[in-house]
């Protein structure tokens, strides 16, 4: 049975088994490499932003419990969409953490702020 299957990498005809996807091992390797590059690129982007967030939270949290204007933190490169985990207190407030430093969105004096905290043993 002849089929007109084409290699997704180079467009050459694919010969052999019916489940074969690539015309050669070279094209298969190229496809795997390109797929891995895309996946690693996304991973590196997320990891980079998490590290930036943690560094900023650590820098501005000198006392272990600090309030800071949201706009100021964001202009420094902070992105609140990137966090590693969360913790919910008894009042129902959800703190978002970047590793061992966390933040809680607040509104005080009609200004958006973040309460910055360091992870504590009781949060387990």
C-alpha cells in the first residue's frame, strides 16, 4: 500500500513502516532538538522571572514583614503572575510565594500595595 507521507522536517517522502514519521534519523533528531529548544526556552523564561521576583521581594523585605507600593515593585521588574506556591491564612487571605518570600495584594489609602513576608515554620 503506497501512501504520500512527507517528512515534517524536510518534506521528503517517508518510506517504510506505516507508523514511521520521518524520512531519516537525521530529521528525527532535528525535530527532537527543535522541540526541546522550545520547551527549554519556556522553562528558562519562567525560571528567570521567578528568580527576579524572589530577588526583589527579598531586597525590599528587610524586616520580615513589609508593605510596598505595587507600581514601584512592578517598575523594578516584578511580575505577580509568576509564583511557586501559595498559602492561605485563617482569615482566608491567599499569600503567593516565590520560593521563601511571599506577597499579599492589598489596597490601603486607595493605593494598590503588596504586603511582603518571609516564609515561616507555622505556614506548613
